[in-house]
C-alpha cells in the first residue's frame, strides 16, 4: 500500500491501490481465472507481406454501366485509330509516288488496283474507327470529370448531354472538348500544358479536313496531286491527335503511355 496522509482523501487519479470490502469472517472470492498466455514464437508459412502500405479492403464492386464499359475501350480504339491513320497516310503517299512515276512511265494495272484498294479501305476504316474512339473518349471524359468533382465533394456542373453535344457535334467540337479538358486539369500544370498541345492539334486536324474537301473539288491535275500530298499531312495530323488523346487519358489516370503506373521522380538535396 502506498503511504497516504491520515485524514486526507487521495484522488482516484493519484492512487495505485483500491479498497475491497468483504464480509467479516468471509472467505475471499477467488479471482477469475485468466486465459493462458501464448508465448510461442510466431511462425508463418510464407514471408509476411503486411505493413504500412497495405491496400485497403476492396469495397463492394458495383456492376459497370454501359458508359463505363465503353470508356474502357477508349485506349484500344485510340491505338487502332493511330495505326489506321498511319496506314492511310502511307496509302496516300504511295499514290503520290505513283503519280510521280506515271509522269515518265506507265503504271502497272495491278499496282494501281492495289493502291486504289488501299486508299479506299483506309479512307473508310479510319474515320469509322475514329468516330468509335471519339465516342469512347467522351465516355471516359464523363467518368473522369465525375471522379474529379467527387474528390472535392461536388457534382459536375455540366450535364452528360452537354458534354456529349460539345464533343461530338462538328464545328462545335473544335472548341468545347478543350474547355472540358481544361476544367478537368485545373490542379496539374503538366496536364494543362498537354491539354493545350492536344487542343491545337485537334483544331488543326478539323481545319485541315475542311480544307482538304475544298481542295479536292478543283479539276486541275496539279491541284489533285497537291490534294493527295495534303491528305498525307492531314492523316499524320489525325494520327498525332489520336496519340495525344491516348496520352492525355493515360496521364489523367496516373499511367504512362503503355498503361502502367507512372513512377514519380523524387529529387533529394545532397
């Protein structure tokens, strides 16, 4: 028992003892048995992998919506768009080479048929896949904007219909997609710079498409030949726009161009 001063009540916080009242002459109540202490050395069948960086337990996975499933196809469709527009540029360049060759010699009908088939096939497939990629990219943009606004505890001020209208309607989609992406990338200056580059490339590809349609309406042979060369440049710009779109979707998701998590560089003062 700790020494106490007689006649002074010790506060409970200062005591390291307690009073127990028993009946006179009674048998003390035995203390409740304590469970045995397991002092064995822990053993593991494999190397423990727990630590401070344990992932959080997975929450209940909700079924994906149609928009989310379409958004997952965006990287694949954008990659296919890059390849098809690259092949379209090659087909137009091959046709321009045949035009130069035909100035001094006749072109084989077989080679000409192959060139025409390649130009026609790429001219049909590339725009169709590009439209599918644009639709999937809009679905990705809706999900990315929703997640970004949820992180700050708010809802996206723009409706899904407004975003889809601004991204898919011709002429209008030369301006509004850049606005939507700029609102998404307000917190990261690197993403904002990439958005500006993408915006310029995207607008240039749209303007070049209109110029190409007007150019090909001319009847002179030289104008048509220049139109073929212009189509090569237009397809390359379209492929660059698709590549920048893929890079932008990866960068916003914290991934590299191949879809792997980006490794952040840490600078240490030595």
